[in-house]
C-alpha cells in the first residue's frame, strides 16, 4: 500500500456494527457463525495494523437476543423474567464475540448498555464519557443491542441506534452496518449503491434488505432509517451497509476497492 493511501485510510474514523444476521445463524437459536466472526475479526485486526481508527464495535442480537425477545413479546406479566433472560443471553453473546476478537489481537472491553444508558424511544442516551478511559489506553469498546425497563415492562435499545449515537459521541466519520445482504434494495431487488437520508425517507426499500431472517423484533429497515434520523450529527459523514459474508469486505470497503454495498451519504442529509 502506498503512503498516500495509508494516510487516507488513517484519516477516517469508524464505528462498526456487526449485525446479528451475520454473526449468528438466525435459523438456529443460540448459534454463532464462528467462521464468519473469525474472518471479520482478522479484517478488523488488519485495519488496526494499517492505522485505521475504529472507535467502537456494536453487535446485534441475532439468534440470541432477538430469539429470546420473540419468545417473551406476548407475555407482559413476565417482564422481570424477560429483562433478566434477554440481558443475560446478550451478555453471553457479547463475551463470545469479545473472545474471538481478542483471539485476533484486538483489545476489546464489553460495556453493557443497560449499565450506562437511559434510553428514550429511539435515543439510547448513553453516558459515553465512561468509555473514554478505556479508549485512551488502546481499548475498543464493544456494546450490544440490549434490554431495559420501560412503561410497558421491557423495551429494546437496538444496535442500530447505539451505533449512530456512539459514532457521534466518539467523533467517528462513518458507521458500517455489516449484514448478511449486499445493501439496501430497491423495489425491483437491485442494490442501491448510493443514497441520502432524504431519499431514504421517500423511497420504498425491500423489508429484507438489512438483517434479513427470523426473530427480528427491532423493526428492520424502517427502524434503521428512524435511528439515523433521530441520532444523526453533523460530524457523521455517512453509513455503509455491506455484506459480511463476502470475502474481505471490510478491507475492501476501507480501501474503496470495488466493494458491493450501499453508501448513505449524510453530508447533505
């Protein structure tokens, strides 16, 4: 890699959200896609070695949190049990992902959102200052979609919302949604390579364009769009939606090497 390209990569700051549809098998409760996770971990490790700044990693619930939440969603009388169970399985998933990341030489620390966030609807309202000390010594914070008590008993703060607020609070330029599909799809099933927040509001995208599969209890693409709208900040330049099942997708994205995906340009909103 030439020095000019390395300098260009080093100037970008990312938050990476590993979707539940790519790090777990949503067809099988409590199942990890270990091969895929190891590949993504190796790519993140390589990016760090190149000097790319990754301020945080967020993971979705997949066949852990989404599955358990789908079991409890019709049982309001079991709110306490739901809170406890969903919280525990998401921590279990986070620790498993952390172990794989550390196996690739990435220093991560798990920060459970229920311990430092006070969500209000689509705003996570996290005290991100609590992460600064860890970041200052070279740690990458790992957070995850979580559960918290609310008026109806229990509610979910999704990884999509956390990703945007985290990026804004930690001064990242880009958020990368790593999913199991190639990006946002138009009504004819074609990948939308580039769009804006304004176009997202007006265009109709396929509901299975991001994090497709079973157990989606957080609202799919519609909630992702709302998460961007509600938690957007001026610093954030854009959001990538890419397929984590494709070979070296993160390396190709950062080097702009013909990656397939959707770029949501936030410069003009």
